[in-house]
C-alpha cells in the first residue's frame, strides 16, 4: 500500500548561490531566505546584519555601499565637504557625465572675451 503525504516539501533556494537553504542556516531578508555565508554586501562583501542591511531590486548592500551607489552625490564617501564632488562613483557603476564641477556657469560679463 502506497501512502501519499498530505504536504509537499518545498525546497527554498538561496538567491545568491542557488543552493538549498535549510531552516538551521537561513537568514530571512528582502522577502527571501539566504545562507548565513551568502548574507553579504553585493559590493564590499562585508557580512550583513539586520541593522546594516539595505536592499535594492532584490540585491543586498551594507548601508555605506547603498548610500554610495544609490544616494545623492557625495553621500558615503567621507572626508568632509572637500571630497563631496570629487568621487563620481564610477567604480560603483554610476555613469560619468553627471559629476559636479566647482566652476560656475555664469554668462560672461559685458565686454569680456572681445579682443579689440
């Protein structure tokens, strides 16, 4: 006689490594279950905790890397006001051409630029 189980076993897979995640090793975050060893920042690879976690499009980041990649220009780069406009974040995937300059964009004064 063959018995059919009244429940089915659903295998939950880690979104980082696609391997099965068992209850003893799971870390729930961003609506998914992760291995403890896969629960790292997507950029700097630092181990995350619930207090240091930021999520964007299903990817995990530490709060510092999240601010650098997705925050306003200059946030998270440290070093004070002198460094705010200097790092464009290209190494984090930000596109160039959006960097700020310290040169004003004023109209030239009357009579400037004429060599008579």
